[in-house]
DNA sequence: CGATAATTTGAATTAACTCAACTGTTGTGG
DNA sequence: CCACAACAGTTGAGTTAATTCAAATTATCG
């Protein structure tokens, strides 16, 4: 038993909010360390979910917010005819389920794109704790506000951009998000398919494929299936110079 | 002085949250009446803004959330070249500025489409009050979550719909929103121009105009400039039957 | 190793756009 | 109060970016 509790404790230390490299993107940001400990106590850490596994489905009762620790998740809806519409891709430090607070039901599917570790934050507990920790309440509101901003940027992108600008914007967003998480900003693997990217950007998968080829021919990227290397970031950024100045931030989330 | 304070007091009664017909869509929803009074005390009610007046601009310091009492507002961004991209239209009971909590700056313009009365809710005060009134905190989170959901629906609409479906969806959304506010769901005036509608829906203004004409020719609508009458709601709804089932709610806000 | 799925590439089609002309409306100053 | 300018909306014709359909190629997985 001593051994068992020791193991749990080691596990606990390894994934504790107080040691988490993603803390600055997540709920603990701006909290005193004693308050981080209080937050810590309500967070559940289940076993990692495998590629293809569903985290939640539309209509599921909303109990918890989820934060990606490692891996990647896509959220999507489904038409009666069965085809998917990708709503978003979620990387480490990003939160899932904010749209479900509204009516206590999830509104989309969440599916792991690869093996993914997730922190589960029971929402009732989070609300109670937020009321007694002002900086936690503030950070929760900030994260929701970021989501609103990110989606507004997405709407703007879909409204006013060509296929080329959309893919460029998507790649720059990914690049920035990887950079902030300590990964390479110029050399990374796409967890999602061309189909998924197309669905997310409102493009046919063939269009996405053609654009990857074009960017490669122009020397902007080197693409080999899921592996993307950005060779000329300036030129990539140049492709979307005609965007609105107000939401210029390429990084759409935290 | 007695007279002066009396006038203010009458004014105050007339627009009080506790008497407001929009309370069920707004922050007071779910609050005990004594808590509504506490909320009431932090809300500022400035003189109405006139058509064309700007409420806030990108980069403005964020101090308050705004709720429309009467009238209508559009939010939009501007490209360096000066053309507008409409982000949203806001009717009575709808909240402005949620995207600004994130970084303490507004990210878009807000402009009155007609004479508009507005409640200003200083955000610092609202946060403090939320911490001591659990149901207020919950309602604020719910309103933000609604915004996230509404924007997700908009993204889905822009990603997967034809021009016809977009305009149908827009009209149904407006209709629902008017209905909940006690106005006619089938007979209303558009506060915004064809240009604005086009910008919001990612369509050319000519396309919007042509669609209004087509809907009229088909007997679905009767359109006369800003005046819209929905003659066949079933057929209008039928135009977007191929949407995703999860976010089926036509009404995008509250 | 074979089968299924993902990706690439080509060719034809189309929905929506741009450009352009015209009409109707609104508001302003002489 | 009217005339005229500026703006908002409609309609038409040609163009185009991205789609759909189709086929070939390349991974991935049991």
C-alpha cells in the first residue's frame, strides 16, 4: 500500500498543475501557488485516450471541461447524411467544452487524433472554486473570451479570404501554437487529414492538397504527407497580408 | 435638487433591471430579486446613441460590457484599405464586448444602426459581484458560452452553406430573435443595409439583393427595401434543412 | 501481401463574384 | 420647397476561383 500510494504520488507530481509546462496557457495562470493547489485537487486525470476514441458526443450531459495535456483532438458535428464538419483542432493547453456550459449538453463530437492525455475539470467544482478565487474566475473568463475572439477571427477568415489565405493562416496559426508550447515552429507533423483540414477551412480536400503542392513548388513549404517544414515564413505571412488589422494575431488561441 | 433627484429616480425606475422585459435574456436571469438590485446598482445608463455613432473602436481600453436595451448595433472590423467586415448584429438583450475581456482591448468597432439605448456594465464591478453571487457568475458564463456556440454555428454556416442557405438562416435567426423579444416574427424592418448583410454572410451585396428578389418571386418573402415580411416560414426553413443536426437551433443568440 | 484508405493530379462544371449600368431613395443647401 | 448630389438597391453579362467527378498513385494496417 505504501508502494501503491508512492506510485500515485509520483504520477501526481509528474502531472501536477504546479509543475505543468502548460500552466501559463491554462486555468492556473495568474494564481497564487496555494490556489493552484486548490485547483489541482478538483482536476481528474484519467488514462490517456487512444487515437480515434470519442471523448464526448452531441447531446451528452455536460459535467466537465477538458484540457489537452499531450496529443491532439478534433471537434466536429455530423449531418444526418453522415459527413463530418470539423469545428476545431485542439492542442496541448487548449480547453474543450466551453460551448456546452450554455445548455448543459455538448454540441459536438470530440475525437482524439492521436494518443492524448487529458485533464478533466468538473465544472460545478470549478464554478465554486472560482467564486472564492478571484484570479481563477478572471482566468476562466479570459479563456472564454479568447475562444470568442478566436472564433471571430475564424469567421473573418472564412468570410474574406481565398483558399490560399485560409491555408496560409491555418499553418501560421499551428506554427505559433507549437512555438508557444515549446515545439518547433517550422517543423511539425499534422495530426489531421487533408479532409479534416478542408472541412475546417471550408475547402474541398482536393483544394487543400493542391495548395500544399503549390506552396511546395513556390519554395514556401516542404511537405511530405503529414510532415510539414516551413521554409520561408515571411512569404507565408505575406500571403495573408490583406487581412483585417484588428485581429492580426496569427495565433488564434492563447 | 429635490426635483432633480426625483427625475433621475423616475428615469431609474423606468429602465430598472427588475422591470426590464429583457431580463430573462440578460444578466439578471436566475437571480434573486435582492441580487438583481445589487446588479442594478453597478449598471450605468447613458443617453441613447444616435444612428451612425461609434460606441467603441479597436484598441480602445476595455472597461465595460454593453447590453442593447432598444435599437440595433453592428460590430465590424476594417482593413487597411478601409473596407468593413461585419462581425455581428446586436439586438435588444444582446451583449457586446465579450471578446475584449481577453486582452483588455476592444477588437472591433461597434456602431449604432439606429437610435439605440444601452446599459453599460463596468466589468471590474461585475467580476466582484459575480464572485459573491453564484447565480450571477453562472449566468455570465452561460452568456459567454452562448456566444461561443453562436459563433460556432456561424462558422458552420459559412463553411457548409450556399448563398441561399446563408440568407435563409440569417432571416430565420432574425425572426426568432424578434419573436423572443416580443416583436413580430414575420414582419420586421432590417436595420442594416444589403452591403452589411453581405459582409456578415460572406456574400457580395449583389448576391444578397438577387436572393431577396428570388425569395420574393418564389412567394417566400415580401420585401420592400428594409421591410421584410415572411410569407411562408415552412418553405424558408426548408431551404436550410441540410444543415448539421447538432446546432440546429436557428436562433443564434439567447 | 493484399486491401482499404489517404493523397495527388487532371478536366469539366458552376456558384458566386466583379464590373457596369440603371433606378429609386434620402437628405441638403440654395 | 425644390433640385441635385450622394447613396442604396436592383438587374444584367462575363469571369473566375473553387468545386465536383474521375482516375492514378501512394500509404497504412490487419
